[in-house]
């Protein structure tokens, strides 16, 4: 069953927290991974791999560069589950 935006956001926030130590409740839809959350490309790839596993989706490498904000990632995962 497909997860809601809120469930995806909560799961993603958990992954960001595990990788970076950033408090999960500060990971919101409008936050930029690089500008607001200060996530580098190596941490981002780890988060992507973990998200693929957690949400059972495939996020192609060429798509990762389009995931600028947490909201972008949530939307992508939401569509990819369908």
C-alpha cells in the first residue's frame, strides 16, 4: 500500500537524522538538502540508497540531482510507489 506524503516525509526525516544527526522535526517539505540542511553529495547518496530500501522504490542517479528539496524527494517517492 502506498504511503501518504506525511508518512514519506517522516521516514525521510528519520533517514536524514540517522545520516547527519539533524533533528527529524526540522526536516520539512520546503527545506533544501544542500542550502538548509547542509547535506553533501556523499551523505545525499547514502540517504537515497536508504530511501530506496525503506520505501521500496528506485531513484535513478540522474534523478537525484533534481531532488533539491525535501518536498521534491517526497513527491518523487510518492510517484515511484504507484
